[in-house]
C-alpha cells in the first residue's frame, strides 16, 4: 500500500519521532510510506502550505493519505488530499473550543476516517464514529536497561534518586508547577527532580532507565507516549488521571494514578521510591506494541479505500 503521512515539520528534528516511528512500523510490514512536512507556525503559517501541497499531490499517487494533528489535516483537506485519514493527538480537542468546532466541520466535509488516542478524547471531541488507536511503542528501542549504564548517559548523580518530569517544563499544559510543589515536599538531600528538555529521542530509553520514578502532572493529555515508553522500560510511574493514563498504568504494581493534589502526588512518589524492584510494565502494555498498532492502522486504511 502507498501511504502518505502529512504532519508538522516545525520540531527541532523535523518530523516528530512519534509520527516517524509509526510510519516505520508500517514500512516494516511491507507498506511504502512517504512523509510530507508542513513548515510554518500558527494558522497562517500552516495554511500558507496549501498550494505547495496541492501541487505535490497532483504529481504523486497514493492509496491513502494520513494527516497527523488537526491543522495539518485542514491544510491537507484544502489541498485536495483524498482519501484522508486524520489522527487527532490530544491538544486538538482539549485546548480550544473553536478548534473542536472546526474539527467537526472538516470531519463532516472532508475526512473519511478519524483516529483519536483515547476514550477521553473521543468524548471530548464529540466524534462518536472515530477510532480509538493509541500510538504504539517500539519494544526493541524502549526496554529495561541497567541503571548504572543509563546514569552514565544522563550524567546524573548516581548517589541520589531521580524523579523524571516526563515533559518540557516550559509547556503550560504539562503543569510543571504542580510537579515542583509535590517535589518540594520530598527530602532534597535524597532526590533530584529532572526534566525532559532537548533530550534526543534516541537517548530517551536511557533517561527512563536512569530514573527511579517517572512523574506526569499534565492538565490534559490524549494518550501520552512518554508514559507508554516508560512502561516499556518497566519504570515506576506517578501520574495524574488524564487521557488514558488510568487504563494504561493503574493495574501495574509500582504505578500510581493520582488527583491534582501535591500531597497525594508526593506520597505516591515516596511509595514508589520505597519499592525495591522495577515494574512489569512492558508485559502490561504488550497490546500497544508498534506492530500491533500498525496492524490496526492497516485495517483502517483498507476500510477507507473500500
């Protein structure tokens, strides 16, 4: 099958690793996947790509086109991309009521199939006919590794416990302030709070394996990849109840779902730190392997073409 992925190209490394990895999982199953990136920020920046993309589509032939994120999908729609599958990623349906309204309009007119990442997203979007398909995890890349070796990569203090805030602290929706408040209730002589900022994707497994607890305090999420990747590394996790967090981690010993309360979060971090062993998270999310998700996407594409 000839598949075109359309997505933002505005990240530091161009295509988001999440999208690139999903494309690679389809390539591994024998499909041919091409990538088209949209350069420019804001509505005007995105929509300035319409005519360039339209020209590209007149010169190429694809069985199905898969756009990631709502603005990329809107540009693809107005460029004549068909048949069009759209993946909404979380902030699409959580951050703006105006954007949710636009999504429903474009779905009615242009989009053949819509994918959301969690049940929570499906409810928030109001797209009752959407598919729930979380992003898969590359189990060959994300797996348990020796802590000592991972600490060497991160350059952290090997004599301390490390709480990894699983996001860029400068992003408002990641709610770093709550993480700091919870951390301040811990003993600073024993633990350090680390953040994910400008960490190359290829080093992420080492950062997970060097951590003693992964912490997520976001105001909203769809289906956060960082949590699934941490699960694949058998990490202990403390996360607030957003997106599909509860479905993914709640039944795994050493992983805790909390409310937005700093005392509760600090209490669960301490509880996790006191557990001597890692978790069995990788086994718990076997259904989220990249291959399994690629199979699901292939079936959606086939249904789109019919």
